[in-house]
């Protein structure tokens, strides 16, 4: 390949009176986390909760979090008077808790760069840091591509909200309650269904429940527990998914017939860049890296999906692919669904590529018109090698000098 320029040198659990109803049955799941006991731990925080700052910090420290002056990466905790900033290991943005004595006044997500409020919540569930994240202290790599967890990490439900239970269908959130068990009380969500039937969902099954999102103002009818309507709906959805899969296969067949750019073998700088990675790669990580490189060197368009839990090194795989593309004089676009992720990934890419003559820029609505104009000009002239941005990258005024690789951080937002 052609030469490049020379490198410069448990919160407190509130007990409520149990009500009559049906309890959702537990189901064994394969445990993708390294510590099963810690996977079942969580810290539930909600507005109006009584909890001391000392107790909260002690639990977060047990979860592997670290005290810092300012939260920037997952696993950070910062305290200033009655303000507690927490960057949960499975969230894309930090949380800010306002405490008055031992009572939580508010819970909201914030922009780590400007501290502006992004969204308010009535309740959140904070999970421990995965073991790999605890063993990898470099904060620049903490923000992984496509956060995914075995539990629903944020529960923001109010009384009367319509919800969907994967197995039981559409219901209505009533309240939080405590179920008596042989081992003591167990927190649960109370969901109401047709005919007044109630379902109690333990907190370790939150992943089965999500807030209903419709495409119109009409509210759906509640399903009947044990009825056939929800199963019919699931069957129709399954048939639709099969049709969609067939369409995707046909599209893939057309894509395979196209001719694409075949990237050159690794540049000599690729080895130096990869050796600078401060951690030992996992076997799956190495396999993914080699498969991505092999795809890039084929004379057809690459279309590879990379899956993995938070903290398992997907960002490093993307970085190495981006580096390889830039070494072949191609530009790279990293498309993310939120401005916060654009900020985080641009920061991560810049830190990891420090010491190499590679220009990394970000493009989002957080920037002024002048800043956006400068980035657009750098993309058009080829000065900018890697750009990280939101849907702004898809605008008509974005012109690349020679785009060779697109990385999409789906984050389950693009559909």
C-alpha cells in the first residue's frame, strides 16, 4: 500500500402490601455475564426513595464503580453536595440524582459534556459493571458499540401506562409491590389485564416488560391472561418476520453480485496500532477482527453484523476496521442514533488514534453552524479521515471525498 505521512513522535427496597393475582413464572436463561450472582444484583432508584448517600455509594462501589471528579464514561460516579452523577454501565448517558437529606428528589439523564437535562425518569435500575469492564480501567474504551444487557436497564413507568409483556401481552402498569416468598419479600411490578386479572412480574424479569409504543393516539385493548389473542398476534408477527427475512435474503443476493473496493492487506502501521491496545483480546474478539479484515479485502461490498454485550470489545473491532480503511486512503463514517453517542465515540476514536496522522471529527446538532461547516469542508476535501455523527451525516450537504467504510452503531434505534 501507498505510504502515509510520517507519524509524529441495592438501593433500599420499599415493601408494599401484596395483592392477589398471578406471578410470572421464572425461566432459566443462559448467563452471558461472567458473575451470575452479581448479574442478579441491582440498585433500584426512584423519586421519593429514602436512601443515604453512604449506602448508595457503598453499593455502587460493590458494583465496581469508581469515584471521579466528573462522570465521562460508564462506571463513573461523582458527588457534589446533594448532587450525585452516576454513569450506569449499561446506559448511553449519565444519570443525575438530586438528594435532599436521605430522600431522592429527582432522577434525570444528562449530557455529560454540557450537563443539560435530556430526560426525566421516575425510576431507574442500575446494574453492576460487567467483569471485563472492571478489568479494563482505560476510560477511553468504556463506551462500547451497541449497549445490550440481559435486563431492561431503565424502567420509567407511571401508574396507568400501557405495557407489553413478551409472554402475556398488553397490560396496564398499576404499581410496585412486594411478594412474600420463602426467602422473604421480593419486589415486583403489578400489571393489570382484561377482566381485572393481575400479573406480578419480579424485578429479575424486567427484561420481559417494556412500555407500549404505538403509531397513533388510539390506545390498544388489554389482553386477557391465558387468552388466544396475544398468541395470534405473535403468530402474525412471526409470519411477517419470515417474509421480511426472505426479502433480506433477496437483497443480500443482489449485493453479493455487486463489485466493491478490495482493501489492501494490513499496512505496517496496523500492527503498531493494534499493539497499542492496552488489553488482551478475547478469542471471539480476535475472530471478529480477522473476519472483518477478510471481508474488507474481498472485491464486493461488506455487510457484517457484530453482536456482543457491553464491555466485550466491539468498539475496538470497529476501530481496527476504520484504521485499515484510512490506511488505504479511504474515509470512514460512523453513524450513531444519538448526539450523546456521537460525542462519546468521537472522544473514544480520538484517544485511541492519538499519535497517528488521522483526523477524527464529529457532526451533530450540538455543534454550531460554523463548526458543522468546517467539518463538511474537511469531508469534501478529504482532510477528515473519520467522522462520527447522527442522522446529520445523511443530509444532502454532506459530501465525502472518498468514502470507503460505514460503521452503524444500531443501538436498537434505527430499526
